[in-house]
C-alpha cells in the first residue's frame, strides 16, 4: 500500500503545524510525558505510523521498554507516576469521543489540574488534538509505519 500524499504536497500546512508544535513544547510539560500522551492517543486511534514514531521518539529520550510496552495498560501497572496517570486519563477521555464515553469529566480534569497549571493543561490538550489530527491524516493518506519517521 503506497501513501497518497507526502509532506511536500502542502508546505503551508506543515508550517502551521510546526507552529502548533512549538506551542505544545514551549509550555513546560515534560517532553517524555507528551510522548506518552501521543502514544496512548495513537494506540486508541489505531495509527501505526504515530505509534511507531511515538515509541521511537520516547526511546531516543530515554524511555524504558517496560513503560512503553505498558502504556496501553497503564492503569494496571506500577510504572507510571501520578502526573502521568492524570495525563493518560485525560488523553483517553478526550480521545474516546466515539466510544460513547462521557468525555473529560470534572473529576478527570480536576485530577490533571492537580499536577499541571493552565498553560501545561492547554499544551497537553493541544497535543492530544494534534495527535488525533495526525492519526486521521495518516489513515486518509495510507501512511505506513517506519516509512517517514
């Protein structure tokens, strides 16, 4: 299966997305936590290129295999901190919008707000949204894991 488009197809879009990435990564959130959020949302959305890229990027930043293999089951493992758990819960609630789930409840938001200030929460939410954006683009254009990353 060949991809339908490449990043060269729309340089204006690439530039705009790069500005969003700067906003996400300039808000003081641990970059490794942002990778975990990206990975979990990509797992939920079944985006193989984003899962591949998220794992590779997290490993380059020193993430362990134990944690990476267990992001999908983060609730059942001892590998994640309370701030990471709050971010992962927020990620799942914001991503599972078609599963009939209640979305981001007040309890989920309050748990995240215990660990992150408003600027950081904004960055985490934007990171979740950007991940969904890329997940959908990759599905539409048939991007393959490992081909562009």
